[in-house]
C-alpha cells in the first residue's frame, strides 16, 4: 500500500472540511501486550486534525473489561473509565457488559447506571472475546436494561465467511459475533439501537452481509440497527465497501437511511496507538483515515458529499448517543401536570419550573447548532 499516494481525483477534492467529529468507537485500558491511557487518545483531540477537523467526542470503552486475561469486572472496569471520563469532557463512556461472567445477571450494570445517572452513553459487548454467541439468552437481561435506560449498544461484529488471504493464511468465520447472530438478538428488543461495530468485518462479502442485514432490518421494521466503519477498507484509499454501504442505505424502500452509519476508528488500537503502523505515527494514521473516507465520499457523491459527511462523521452519533440522552433527564412538564393535579404546588413554584423548562429548551436549541 502506498501511504502517501494521492491520486488526481483525490487531490481535486482535498478541501479543508473543518467539520466536527464524533468518533463512535474508541478504547482505553489493557489490550494484550499494550495498556492505553488517556494520553493515547488525547493526541487526537487536543489540537485540530490535519484538515482542520475537530474531534468533539470519543465514545470510549475499557479494554480491561474486554480482554480475557486483563479482566476487570463490570463494576471495577467501568468505574475506572468513568473516573477518567470525568476529567476529560471529550470522552463519553460505554459500560462494558460481561454476560459470560454473570450468566446473564445484569444487576451489577443496573446498579452502576443507577449510581451514576446520565453518565454512560451506551453499553458495549464483545461476543468474540467472551466466546458467547451474540444470540445467546444471557444477553437478554442486558438488552432489557438498554431498553429501560434508552441506551444504544455497541457490539463487536465480525466475519460471516471463512477468508483466504493471498499469503496463504486462512481466517475462519466468526463463531460468536456474526451480524446474523447479533440481528437475532436485536429482534428480541427491536427498539434498542444496536451498532454493528466494524460493519461485520473489514471488507467485501463480510461487510456486504452486514449491509444486507441493516437494510433488511430497516425495510421490514425488525430491529434498530446501526453500524460503524472502523477498520472497513482500512488498507485502501478508495473505501469501496463504505461507499457501497452508503449507496444502499441511501436507497432503501424506507428512503434515505444513511443516519444508520457512524464514523469510528477503534483508536488507540493497532496503527492508532503507541508505535503507529506502516511508517505512520498514530496521529498520521488517524488523519489519513479521516481524509481518505471524506474524499472517497466526496468523489462518489459530488452533490451531497458534504451532507453525507456531516451525518456520518458527526450528526448521526450526536443524535444516537447524546440527543437520546436528553430524553433520559426528568420530564419537568409531566412533573408540573401531576403536581397541579394534586394541588401540591403553589403558583410561584409553577412559574419557577416553567422558567427552568424554557431555559432547558433554549439550551437544547443552542446545542443543535
Ligand atoms: Zn473495538
């Protein structure tokens, strides 16, 4: 792969987008031989990226609760991450769930959500590392919690097919995290947004299988599926499978559903952490994936490229993780109605609450800019 190779078409479109970014898939913690700290992520957001983009949020989960040998339990690992996120407003934490360890008892995670209201923006599951098929009944109680607390769930998704690489290496299909297995689970709680991390695994027929499932879920109202594009076409500049996913989501029987696709990187794992990869430092690898994906979208969709970029890199994740979160805050309108009914509230208090609601609405409007 030519790292700095920029073809003519790409050059034409190398504009300064200066957009905002939410990276929907990042981590901290211990991952096999590496341990990642907050400063392994802040290299990406402490200054604008090479094209002027600014990372507004990173959706982060603790690898120490995912990696089988470094296992912290659901309470320990998620609390550690929560403390780190409190000092880093860019980091928005997911609570890692371990239905393999708890045998499907989600009470620790519920305790965590109750003790830390509006702190976690979603749940994270890694069926492959847990060696627990995504359609197993042990996930059910966690999905019910996600429904109750209106939390989206990020699943590691992986290969549907056995793959033969040019160098003779053979990779089996994934026994635990295939999109079809996650889809089976998703249909039991169809309102819970479930994200297929890595779009079913990197490229070709595996990502196509994930897109087939996304489109089926949308057209037949069977589940609320999303996908992130971390590692998809990671070694090409053109990103053909990302473009194909956008094209198909733009043209579903329900209309344009590109709201279901999210930008993500899996930073600081592999090329985004420590030593970098293929001659690139982590920040250079990050700049490259942002610029390459944006250029590929602009080249494939010259008219609507900017609009699609804004959705995939920012707005879709904002709606999914942060606008939904607002709905979890107490409903002041209902509180007033009930109080008036019970004649427990004097006129002055009603005026005060009305002012609070007005203030909230104004804030909501401003944050949408
Ligand atoms: Zn990951």
